[in-house]
């Protein structure tokens, strides 16, 4: 049995509404958040080479709700409040060893894209929050259902291949690109459009891990309604999509680096994404039901994001033993959810953002952590006010 948790205390000098002409208004507000509590359970039958893993996350202590599509009520969306709290099953899978270096997993697991695939616990990264650059463009701690193959090559290369259900393009928008396309609003997960993931990580050099990953999959047929279809004159009314669906494939590719050596810790990543037929997706999303609770703003054809953090452990210089890590750090997050969009889509500078962060992280025995940092977010134009945030977080990994 394992667990980890994260609590956040934050001060903001700006208002929540960032859609004003000159950016958010000046403000002074505090926010406390029971960010997450995650419970992990592992079990297995070693004699058969079988392992099982279960992970459930409790977020924010809020009430949960599920959306249901009711055709009996003219195809409208109903909200069914049925959960006492917001609990998410992030991992639930079985793994079978197929030899010394090869294994296959089936179930729900993390999608092998970006840095959060491996570094998602509060002791894994230096900042008080996970990288804003990564979580603004793709789903935060992205998990989906499917099958995974993992091969460890003895000289230090790990290959991961996955086939998972694709995203739902009704959640795509200007602000967060495809990050809100993860299928969590409905009781059942649609898998009419699948996605393939390939990842390679080099672990040959002590303290260094670097690699690349790529994701490619459809997004059209996983929408709640079959509303993004091709039109034709001889359409058969007895077929859901007699002329086929409008193709809207999603490509995401990244290169990533992790360092933990000689007192230094660092993470870095650059990621590019492309959505095919983004104009068609945007046009259809603009007519979605209000009850679906999506932004309905146009989604860009491309997105670009990059981030890096660097810290150094000064505990030995202060006479502290190996159970203590005290790491001043810096971080830079860059994100543009409207990177080089199509000609008819205005390249809004409010969606190009850079966050500069300085802070300190203290870890005790690799279990308990407390962090403090200051960050300033700047938009792609000086017409928008900078946004300052002071955060403190505490957590544990057990």
C-alpha cells in the first residue's frame, strides 16, 4: 500500500477573469486547496509473473457529478449528482511478464507522453505545482484505457508502446488546446477512435534520463453525439454516419530530460502538437449544447510548449545529513495554445504565456516535502498585465 498527498496555499494579486481587454484586474486573494490524495495498491502472483496495480485520486474535496446523454429527452444532456466526493481511478491494470525484459499491461494507466508520465508525485518535481506549460496543453496526469507493451533493452533503453482510447474533441478550445478533451464527463469511455503512443527513454547514464515520445489518434468518433460527419446527397437515414466522419487526427510529440546527480536536479521538455481539421472541429463546437459545459471557443491547428526547472541541494553545505534536501530552484514555463494557427483564426497573444518562478523545496527522508515559490506570468503582449503568484505547498509520499 502506497500513498501521496499535496496541499496548496496560494496568494494571487490578480482577478480570476483573464478575458478582459487588458488582462485580469488587480486583486488580492488567498486560495487554500486540498489538491489531491492518492492511494496506490499493488498485488501480484510472482510465480505466474502477474501483477496488479490500483490507484485512486481524491481531488479538491469537492462534490462530483456525471453527465448522461438522454435521447428520451430530445438528446439533451442531464447532470446526475451521484458521488459524495471527486474520486478518480487513475490506474487500474494487470501486468503479465513475458520474459525477463518484456511485459504487457491491460487496463487504465498513464499515457506515455511528456514528463508527468513518470514524475507526478510531489517529491518528483521541484515546483509547488506541476508544470503549467505541460498541464495547459495536454491532460493533467493523462490516463486512459487500453494495452501497453514495455521492453527494457539491457544496455539502458526502455521502449513503451500503447494503444488507448482517443480524446473527445468537444473539450478542445482556445485556452487549453486539447487538455480538456480527456473523457471524464460521462459514465462510459468511448473508444471508437483509438490512439497509438510510442516512447523511448535512455537510462544508460547514472542520474540522467532522456527520450522522446509521440501520440497519434482520432478525436471525432469519441464525441458524445455523432455530430461531426460528412454530408452527401444519397445519405441513408438508417445509418448513423452514412457518408463517414470528418477526420480530426491529433499528433503530439515531445523530447524530455530528467537529471538527478551530484546534488543537481532538473527537468526539461519541449512539446509540439497538431490537430487536423481544427477549423471543422471549431465550427461544430461553437454550436454545442450549453449543458455540455465546454468553452466552445475555436481550437488552434497547432500548439507549442516548453519548460525547464533546475535546483541544487545546499543541505550538505549547511551541515545537514543525507536525510535532508534543501533545493533552491528556478523554473521557466512557456506555452502557446495558438501557435501558428490557420489564417482565419486570430493569433491571440493572451494564449501565449511565459511563467518565471523562483523558489525553495525541502524534502525530509524522501517522504515529506514543503515548498515555497514566487511566480510571474507574462502574456504574449505588453498590453496584458503580468500576474504574480506566491505559493506554499506541503505533501508526503509514503
